């Protein structure tokens, strides 16, 4: 459990770093996207909600990474599921990220 928490902290740090936000995506970009997807799937609602301001930041970074590596469609379903898990139908900051991902992937019917 400790290793998973450390890996998650490293992932959040990497996703939210200035280098990643400026467009620098190292070779394992797809691996990080996949790992974050698994983290979203495995995370319980209390654990994800308990992350406070980190959750919206992580959602934004997830969308940025998906767009940068050309995989916005692959990130759409996992992001939608985790937002529904944490916030239900309530509109929040991650909802804006979901809308952006719908536009980037041209999945307008899901917006």
C-alpha cells in the first residue's frame, strides 16, 4: 500500500510539473496515462475526495497529457467514470476538463 501511495505521489508530481504542462512529455507518457487510469479505477470515492484540491489538478493534468500524446478518446471514459464516482452529476472544475476532452476527441455527443 505504501509503494502504491509513493508511486501515486510521484505520478501526481510528474503530471503537475511545469515541464509536463509546457508540452514536454517523455517517452513513458502513455504509460503514465494508463497508470493514472488504473489509479482512477481503483481509487475509492473517499480516497479521491480526500485529496482535496489535488483531484481537480490531477484531472486537468490527465487531460493535458492525453491531448499531448494524442489519446484524448482513450482518456474520455476513465475521466467520466471517476468524476461520476467522486461528484455524481454535480458540475465541478473536473467537469470542465471532461468537456474539454470531449471537444478534443470530437465526441461532442458525450459533452
